C-alpha cells in the first residue's frame, strides 16, 4: 500500500482442520485468501493472530471436539488479541449455538461463505479498531475519483462521508478506506459557510457512498436524523451557495427524500452519478451489489419523474468473472434503456484480496477489450445525443476561468459539461445565461445571452 506507515510484522493464521480431503482443501484455500491481508500460516495455535477451526460434521462428536478445542485454546493461553473463527459444516449447521456457547468466537461461517473471508476478517478487525496491512496495489485510479480536493476559485469539493461497507466483490475500497462514516452536519455547515465567504458558488459533496450520509439535524429543526436530501436543502440556504452537487451514490442508499430534492431544490444541479456496474442480475449478485437491474431502472424512473431533464451518469464493468455473452447483452440493454448523459466504463481488473480475484470463469483479455469497445461506442453515442439535444437551449453557466483562446471564458452547465463562450473576464465567478450553439467531443460552446450585472 502507499500509506507511509512503518511496516508491521506479518500476522499469523493457524488453521486446524478436521474431516475429509475437501476440508483440507478448503483450509488451504482460506489460508490463500488471507495472504493478501497480511496473514502468514503458522502451525502453532498459540502464536496465531487468527485461529480458524475448520470443522466436519461427518465425523462423530464433531461439536464436542470443537468445544473441547475452544476450551483448550482458552486455557493454554493464546495471543490475547487473537481472533477465533469457526468454519466448516458444524459452523453451517450450528452457528447460533456456537455463538451462544462460546462467546470468545469472533466469526462463524459455513463453506458457502469462504470467498467472503477477507471481508469478514476486515469487518471483525474494524470492530476492534485494528488497521489491516494489505498488499493491494498502491496505484488506485478508481480511488482517485473519490479524492477530496481543495477549493479552486468558485467551485469546491467538500468531503461529507468516507469509507464503504458494501464490499462489492471487485473492489478494494472497503479494505483500504474502512467503514462508512459521516461527517457531522455542523462541521459540513461550517466548512461550506467558510467556502461561501471566500467566494465559492458551487459545492460538490464527496463520499465513496455519499448518499449513505446521515447526520443529526440541527437543534430546533424539528427532525432527528437527516439524510443527504435534507443536507442538500440545508446547504442551499447558505448565503452565496448557488449550486450543489454530490458524488458518488449507491443504488442501495437512494431514498425518496433525496429523489424529491431533485424536483424541489433548484440549487441541486440536475446531474446524478449512480453506478450500476452491470445489467445482469446474475453478475450483480456475484458482485455482491445488493440490487437488481430492475431496482436500478425503477430508481432512474423515479429520479426522472422528479427532474425530467436530469443527466444520468454511471460506472460499468465489463468482463467480471462469469460474464457470458447473454450477461453482457443485458448490460447493453440496460444502457440503452437508461440512456446515459455520460458514463465511465472499465474492464474488470483482478484486485488481490478481493473475492472476485479468485472466482472461477475469469474472462479472457480479448473478450473484455471487445466488450469494452462495444459498450463505449454506445455510451459515446448517448453522450453526443445528450449534448446535441441542448443546442438551441439557453443554459445557466457558472464561469470558472479564462478559456484557451483569448476573450474566451470557460464554465460549466448544470449538467456538468464544460461550456465555452466569448465574454469579459468580469463574468468569472458568475452564473450567466448562455445560448448553446455547438457541441464538441468533450464540451459545448455558446453565446452569452446577456451580461450579468
Ligand atoms: N475492476 C474494474 N473496475 C473497477 N472499479 C472498481 N474496482 C474495479 C475493478 N477491480 C470501478 C467501478 C467503480 C469505479 C470507481 O471503478 O466501476 O464504480
Ligand atoms: Fe463500495 Fe462497491 Fe463502491 Fe467499491 S464499488 S466503493 S465496494 S460501493
């Protein structure tokens, strides 16, 4: 990892296996899955940071053997902070009883859940306030999308939420960034007020799962807990703030209040980045997304009912393990139905330590590349059509800086496109009506309708 912490000694995992050859194989698999989280195998239970008891139900008195081993571990002194996990068929069959009889056990999981072991270990570590040393690659282009930035002139990014508890099976963020946490309403309000006082007109609220944000409502407001919709409405009342955006959202956290805010709060810009990743329910399940393609489409319908002109943006992954032609076709069909204004798309890349990396049916590079090309051609057509649909319309543009050629200004439309127009520098920092006259690969051009006062 790129963090500049001193290297910590590797953690150790001890796996005790009962039963058949299958169980021996499973134990090896678990050891392998834990390697990227910094766990090296050890034969000595007493020196382990994690003890996994891999049980077998076929053998007689399996449960008794388990409890006697748990008792032995307790008596013979183990690493004080060691975690104890019970895996295998006894865990599957008697999970609740094990938890009741042996409270020292941290994790209980059956053979169907081994692929989720890194996730479970990361969660258990977090609950104890530990930091995991992982071997994930330092280069994280995906993370960069969620980085907080300093105020730049008239627009600013404000981090309101960090971390992720979703554990999509392709993604390292839950391991590297930790659990979902929300910044307090008061802190956010204070920062936005100070930015507004410095001349900022537009704020973008940032978070890996920004719409999971929740916080206490300010005293006297009559509400207990706020979601992102209320936060946007609240920020809209801060003097000087004219535009609000937020990114990145998750379909599981879209609530009615946030959707309603798009229709009711004029300062909330008509742009929503709502990644879906795939159009196939089978792949969405393997990705552990927690929603179907239909759930997503209904959300898009609801958002469009609230704000018909909204620009929808998203993220797509092609070539996730197990993605066959039919699943890819379902992604293309979903994209056709949504009709994106813009959308990021990626070839699936195996991230060590994530469950996806060890899934069977990895997709060949050539197939991933061909699918990405096909998807991107469709997305590019949709983007150009969205842009072309704005020609002849007058849009409010927030001018942020000088353009590339002399006398030109550069700004943004409500839909987040770059807009160029000729105009005096005095308009920088102002929101001005611009008649859109042309589209370019990555921007629009137009003519000022009137000079702002
Ligand atoms: N492979 C491909 N794309 C990925 N993303 C995250 N992890 C991976 C991966 N392993 C993409 C997702 C996410 C965006 C920020 O990066 O689409 O929404
Ligand atoms: Fe969290 Fe999934 Fe987004 Fe990764 S892709 S940050 S796991 S919601």
